[in-house]
C-alpha cells in the first residue's frame, strides 16, 4: 500500500494536520477516538484503539499514507505504517510494525526500520516485506529480522512454499525461511498462484511452473488482447487486457473464452454462482457495472454509474454492492437478478474493500473519515464511528472483531453485531 507523497504535499499536510493530531490525541484519552451523532447512527461499539506513535512525534509527524494491514494472524493482527518526521531540518522516513493481540489491543512486539513499506505477505513463521529497495524477512513470533535481499519489489505473492517477487520484467522465487533465491524467470506480468503452481505471462506466453523449483508444467500462447493474470477462482484463471477479459481452464490448460469489453475492469472482480461482477469505463468516459455470464460471454444486465470505485464489488446474498464515489449516496446495492437498485447510502469515498459479517456490511469512508455498519439487506445505518485519519485497511477476525486502520497509524477495534 505504499503511497509516497510529493515533497511539497508532505509539507502542506503537516500544517493542516497539526491541530487535528493534537486534538485527536486529547480526544483519544477522553472518548476513545470514536463518537456518533444523531445523524450518523448509534455510537460505535469501540473495543480498543492502538496508536503506534510516540507522543513527541505528534508535533512533526507527516503521514506518508503507507500502511500495513490490518493482517489477521490467528488471535493476533499485524499492523503498522510509514511516517516522515523532521529532526534538525533532516526528514526521516521510518516504518513501524507491531503484532497486536486482537482481544486486548496490546502489542506483543514492535519493530522499526528505515524506509517506506511496500507489499507484505506471510508464509508460515516469516513476514516477507518490501521496504525501499529490499525484500526483508522478519520472524513472526519475535519481529526480529532474518534476512534481506536487494530486490525492489513491485508485488509479493505466496505460491506453494516460496514467496514470488515481481521486479521489472523478472520474477524471483525466494525461500521464506532464509531469503535464498530458488529460481528466477522472465515475466512481463505480476504472478498469480494456484496451489503450488505459479502462473505468469512472458510476452504472449502464459507459463505455469512448479512454485518450489521453477520447473515448467505447461504453457499456452495467448491472443494479443490478453496481457496479464487477474485472479484465480476455482479452476479458472481470469486474464485481462486493455479492453478484454478471458478465462483459462486450469484443468485442461486451455483458453475457454475471450470477451471484448469497453475497457479492462477498473477494480477487482467478484464472482458468485455463475456470474462475474465488475465495472468498466465506456469510450465516452462513463462507467458501466456488469453482471457477466461466462457461459454465454454476454452481460446478464448492466447499470450505468457516475464514477468508478477502487474496490471490488461485494456480493451480499441476493444483492451485489459497489461504491460510486462521485455520488452523495456513494454506496449502491443492486439485485443480482436484474440490477434494480435495492438501496443507496452515504459513506463518502470508499478506498478500501468493505467486509461483510452476517447481515451487516462494514464500510470505511474517506471524506467523512468514518466507519459505518449498514444492515446489508436494507441499507439502514446501524452505527458509525469517527476515524482520526484516512481509512487505509479493514478486516474481520475469526471471533468477529472489526479492525480498521487509518493513515495516522492508529488501529481501531470494534465489536460487531
């Protein structure tokens, strides 16, 4: 989630956030950093908050909008981020990470490292993280550094017993315990994983290799309209191009279909039963939400949207929801059967993927900087709570605790219904 800001922007937000940061610190003591008015539903059921900043850094801290998590690890959660601060006129970027007990909000360990967080994945007892120009392995139990490899990672992907690192037009497979490189291959795309098979595109060739060794398993020449893997769902690998969507059957190693689109989906795909849901941008600049039938390669229905969304559609029983961020009623839930609007709700711009538990949809909205709990079938607002920063991540633990991370390096925990 690395989103480094330009130097001028960083200086600009410092002044604007100075008063807000001090006020947030005071309110955290008095109210637990969460409240609700009569227009925002019931008060948020706050369990705890975890702030990973020392008090003296509130006065010169600049958020870099680079956060890690929350990543659920059993009864714990990984959370952290990167901030810049000025000491003796020198700006420093520091990345922090903590393993937090999800029940109490207390840190089991904390670590600091110079540089900015990039992608991060877990494999067994190892945390593999991209920081600056390196990939670094940390011990999950203690937070101590195990190894470092000088690779500037674009993405990290777990496949089988290795961590795949995409760098420029190369793919590196690292041993998670030692950081040793097991194999390297040319790749023009980020990889996808299907069990112990790594899938990536090299030019026009889709390659499937054994993740542990890099040994070739099969390959397939792709049409020019498809350029990179999007996701693996069941026995299908979905691929995208500039204006096409295609599917490869992983059992038969064959291309099943290619469908032309107005553009590639603007965010992720969602699948339910025999339908794919996604948004594209039409040549006119408008946006279209699709309920797509892979069997016929045609839309079951479509609906025009005023804007795109950075999150994938959310399937909720008989409904599918999306975020149209230019609208006042930015959250839109539609019937999966015919696309009719079931309800709309105000949630601001939605930058992180919402989560569902039972009949409740949890959404973190930027603009109002709030977390919302909506009744999924009606859109009724159950409660909302204030976030003292832009929402950057959201997750649910197995026991139902809702975790929301903000760019002020604070993690908020809520009791769910």
